[in-house]
C-alpha cells in the first residue's frame, strides 16, 4: 500500500497474525458518528519476510511471543490482520505485505505504540524474530481514520480466516470534498439495498482518511469480498447496473487502479 483506494473492508501473511484486547475495550458497535455507524483508527505496518520465513515459523516461533507481550503491556489493540499481495508485488511496495492494527482511537494507538516501543522486551522480540518477519516502526506505519457505513456482515457473514480485500487511492476533484462523497455513498447504499446481493455477497467497504500529509492521496477506498471470484462478479454486476453511481463517484474523485490482497483475521488470544 502506498501512502495512497475504489470500493471494498480491510491472517493472512500467508497465514497468520493476531491481536488481543482488554475486557474494557469497547466493541466496534459502540463506536460511531452522525454519518457513519462505526469509526475507528487503523494502521498498516509494512513487513518484510526474513530468510527463515514460513507460516510454521511465524506460528510457532514468533506469534506466541507477540501475544505474550501484548498481555504484558496491557495492549488496547482491538484486532489485527495480515495482508499479502494477491498478485505480483508492486515495484514501489514498502514490503512484502502489511500487519494491520485496529484501535478504537488515535489516542489508543499513540499510547500503545509509546508503551510498545519503550518496553525492553519488545526490542528483544523484534531482534530475535527478524529472520522470520521484520516489521516497521511507528514512524514507518501508514495510519488512518476509518469510517464504515454499514455492519460488515450486513450482506452475509464473512469467513474471516481468509477473504479478499482491495484498496484504491483517490484524490478529490477540484471543488469536491467529503460532503459530496457522502452524498454519493448515500446513492451507493440505496443501490446495495435494491441490488441482487446474492451475486456478490458477502460484501463491505471502508473509507480511510490518511493521518499523514501526502499530496497524492486524499483517501483510500477499501472493498471486502469473500474471495476474488465474488469480487469480480460483484464488479461486473455493478458496472452493469450501477453506472450512474460510478459516474457520480468519478465526478467527486479520481482513483488509481485497486491493489488486491489476501487478508485474514487471527484470533485475539
């Protein structure tokens, strides 16, 4: 992912990432705003395979230590996912994939990183596992305010062990902005409600607003489908029945070609 999304939600780092949260951590359903039922903070940490990378090495030698450290630092991470490229890795990719962290707020993320990076044992863990998977620091992480308009399982329950996600970076066209985008999303929601979702369900999407300065991107749009086949079926159906909505999106913003990922959830403990 460049510091740079069309329509799609964000273990698949070829098989594994995990997170844990304290009992007091609110659930997504308790978050929200006037325009979106869910708002949270999401980060993508670029990671690179080490010489001894394998899903087995990650599961057996790296993951348990990370889980133990999360408990020791009383982490407020809500969830974590792994993203690896579905096709060839882009030439300008910052790594082999991403370790995705989901927090309830930017404040939680900042406090969590400060504790994590100052905790002596995490440095030892990073060094001892770098030959399996080496991931970036807070300074190298891509952070976003994330907005979700509808429940992720509203069009059918996802199998989160492995699903398809795609992200597309966009720039607002001259004179356009968030209010115009929300108006088009309203139209898109009406299309979803009236469409034959059996063709592409389950499906969800997210809007990511960068928490960093970059003249090349105003937002990312992320789409989530169960697999690549359903994604293609959904795209074809939308192009056939939602051309007016696509035209409205194109009036508001200009987007690059989506980048496809294999994504998956890891149990919190």
